[in-house]
C-alpha cells in the first residue's frame, strides 16, 4: 500500500501529530510522507477531516 495526500488537504496538521511513526512532515504548505517510515497503517487517513488521504495499492512489478 501507498499513502497519498490529495489537493483537498487544508494543511491542518492532524495527520502529522497523529502519525505513530512520525512519517509525515510539513514545509511551506506541503506535506510529505516518508515512504521508508510509513507502514500504511491508515491512522493519518482516519484523522483527516477532509478525507484528503488515501491508501492505494501498489502494483506488483515483480510478477511478469
């Protein structure tokens, strides 16, 4: 799974303070999710008041 923040984000910071792994950071009205820290637990999506965070499937590129 991958976590994506869409344009509906209002930069309230709920996801930042609630991420149990500290995988989300802010800078200049931009939120960034560190893919090396994020485990796709969904906590950020569950606290987002704008439903601006989605968990999406990553296609398995190893299968051909």
